[in-house]
């Protein structure tokens, strides 16, 4: 069964017709500014992501991204939805935009050296990485 998701207002709806990676929590400055806190993301092969409704999908370059990434969002409600970088065969998906049940679990933290000064990383025993692995 395919996973489905959407933005807050429904102007962007999608389906993932393949497996999803479990969740990484990104603590980089850009993700925190993008989402308001650490960004929880899954990922899928680009070709497995199918837009069912995309009239409001907008993209913005991620200005300080070491991956030259861009971010996809809903131009109507502002929901943060996607992150993609050239040369990668996957696209990251904001896990909060998925319809439940997701069946996913959190597997680690990335860009931990950039975590905000207003919170402590949880003592959850999950791997902590300084960068995003390919």
C-alpha cells in the first residue's frame, strides 16, 4: 500500500509508491529556520513520489546548503514538505506531512553541532552525526 500525505490546506497532495526510509532529525540552521525547530524527515526514491495535487507546490533554493539543495513548500498554507539536492536519487519528505499510520521510527540525528541553543539533544541512544550521509 502506498503512503500518502499533504500540506495543511490540501493544495499539495502526494503519494509515495515505494519504500520510505525511517526518520532522521535534522538540527541544521536551515532546517530549524525552515520548520521552526529540528526537521523530521523520511525519504524515498524521486520516481516513487507522485504528486496527486501540486497546484500550490513552490520551490526555494536553500541558500547555505552544502548540497545545493532546494526546499518544496505549499504556496498557499506555507507547509514545509520536501528537500532535494542535485545528484541524489532520493527526495526527503517532511514526515509530519504523511498520513498516519506511517509505520516509521526515528533512527538518528544529523547536523548535531548546529542544534539550537534553546534545547538539549535528547538522551535517546540514537546515532548522532555531524553531517548528512549520502
